[in-house]
C-alpha cells in the first residue's frame, strides 16, 4: 500500500514537472531562490565563525599588551619603593616593592604562555623576561646592602646607572612588543571588517531577492484572482441550458482555485522560512557590527582609524540593516494578506436571515471611539433584510465603514450614512456614503485591484481591503461599484440577491 502511494506521488510530481504552468514556474523560481539562500546562509555562518575567531585573537592580543604594561608598571612601583627605602630606611616603604612582585608574576606567566602559543613572540618576550630579571636582581641587591647597614654602598650602586639602563631597555623592549601586537591587532581588525562587509553584502542581496520574490508572488496572485474572477463572470453570462459549457467553465474555476491554494501553501510555508532566516541573520549581523565597533574604539586609543571604516561600521551598516528589516516586515505583511484572501476563498458559506440594520449598527458602534475622537458621526438608516452569509456580510460592511472612517477629511466634520432599499427582481441595494477625501475618477476601478491604493499614502494598509471586499461580494452573488468625486466624498453601492443560492457542490464558490 505504501509503495502504491509512493508511486502515485511520484506520478503526480512528474506530471506537474512536465506540464507547463505558472505553478511550475513558481516552483522552479523557489528552487533557485532556496539554493541561493542556502549558499548565503552557509557563507554567512562561515564568515561569522571566522569573525568570532578573529575577535578571540584580538582579545588575547589586547590581554598580552596589558600584561606587558603591567610588568612595566610593577617595575616602576618596585623602583619607587626601592629608592624610598634607601632614602628613609623605613621598612614600610618595602610594601609596594612586595606588591609589585605579586602583580608582576601572573603578568610574566601570561606572556610566557603567549610565547608558547606563538613562537614568533618568543624572542621579544624572552628579552622582556631577561631585562625584568636583571632589573629585579639589581634592586634586590641594593636592598640587601641597605638591610646590612651598607647604605652608602647601596646608594653608590644606584648612582652607577646600571639599574636605569636596565629600566630604559625594559621600557624599549615593552614598547617594541606593544608595537608588534598593535600591528597584528590592526591587521586582524581589517580582516574582521572585511568579513563583516562580505556578510552584510550577502544578506543585503538576500533581502533584495526576497523582496523581489514577494512582489512577483503578489503579481502572480493578482493574476490568478483576475483569471478566477473573469472565469466566474463568463460562467454567470452563459445560458442556463448549456450544461456542457457550464461544466467546462466550472472545471476551469476549480483548477484555478486549486492552483491558488497550492500557491498559497508555497507562500505560507516555503517563503516564510527564508524570511525568518534573514531576520535572524540580520540580528546576528547587527551584533557583529557592535563587536567591530568595540574593536575600532579600542584601536582609536592607540592609533588613528580610517574614517571610511568608521563610517561604514557606524553609519552605513546600521542604515542597511534597517532597510533589510523594513523590507522583511513589509514582506511578512504581504504574505499574511495573501493568505487571508486565499483562506476566505475556501470557506464554506452558510446562508441565514440577516437583520442588516442591527448588524450595521453594531459595526458602527465598534468604531465609535474613532469617530468620537475625530468629531465624526455614523448614521444607520433602516435597511432591508436579506438571506446570506453572516460572516461575509459583516466583513464587507466592516471593511467599507472602516475605510470611510479612515479616510475622512480633517478639514470638515465627518459624516457617514448607511442606507438601503429593495429593488425589482429580488435584489437589495445598500449604500455607504461619506464626505471624506474622495477618489479620483481614474482610480475608481483600480482601488479594487490587489496592492492598489488611491490618493495620498498616509494611512496604514497593503492595498488588499477593497480587493477582498469585491471578492467576497462576488462570492455572495452581488456586485460593488463606487461613485466618488475627489475632495467631496465617496459612495460605495452594494447589490445582493435577497436570497443566496448555493451551488450543489457546496458553499466553496
């Protein structure tokens, strides 16, 4: 049984791959996009691992620089304590000498450990070690003379300049070691910046690719919806007696709906996965930028840093990351809107007698806080009852009233009137009129298309509301038109059959 199911699945996949269709084109496009995304993700992961390794190397180099400076500072403290003891003879002056010895031991040990890990540092660290030992031996010798009461001989030893020579050479050796480590830190910082720039570039390319894919997907959905709507209009216009033609058109509709559902599945599952990856890697890229900035701050303390590098890390990269995040957020909203439109097309309709006056008044009451804040009012007149699907009617009226409230003109008190009457032939007509901004004549039809909006874009939205309304109205067997004049207001006219008749196959029109 399992083998038979596997064979059937293979045959279906083979037929899908061989049959030219928009779905096959989408699948091929997604395969290419996913291959690119996988390559980008792997490359980004490798770059981040290398960046982390460079960060650890830089941090260890900074610690070795601090250790060498600790040796120098400890020597200076010990030398100060030595001279204080020789001048005063007071034993409390020896405490800084002992403290300096305790500070210097772990610093020297850390330097020796670094020399063991990196043989190229062995010579400069051995030089520091030797000079430190010689200086320490010289200081202990003078202190021993002083403890024996031979102060004059101890002071004469200091005046000989041997200790100063050791100290000068030690300072030079530490400066040379610091220069070596600084050069290496600068080199590794440059490599880290190169890794960061490459990672940023690849993520930016991925973001653009996803945005293009989202726009193309929206165009395909729009094309599918237009095809389905055209097919429905053709079926509605056919003669009732032409059964064969009706069956043919119905088959076309079913295939188109199935194609939409398959496409919606691809959008909801396959397109969202790389979107989540881009969001995650964008956050990691932002963290890597902070690490680079920290390294630049540390480097600026010792030497000038190229201004172009500073600008790229502190201005260009955050700006580009913000663009990627805005694009991925817009793509996520588009996916959700497309899925909503697809799900509504598959929902079963359930006709019932509707009190349209009460329903519309409840919708008006739900936006009362918005109208009250803007000084507007909604007037619901007595509306004729119809037998239709409650949820679809609520969504249609809710969208239109919400749009009327959203696009009221701030220069005059808002007024929205919902009216209706029965007309001959078993129809009911409803009007939602407002005195808002209005719609330009050239946009009267375009506002019902996917991703199209009219006028100034200063309100949130993706351009799907009225497309969703028209699709729902047509599923209920009705029509929707708009009468509007720019700057004066708009009136949306809905026409529904008094009784919704479902096809024999069910409510999924």
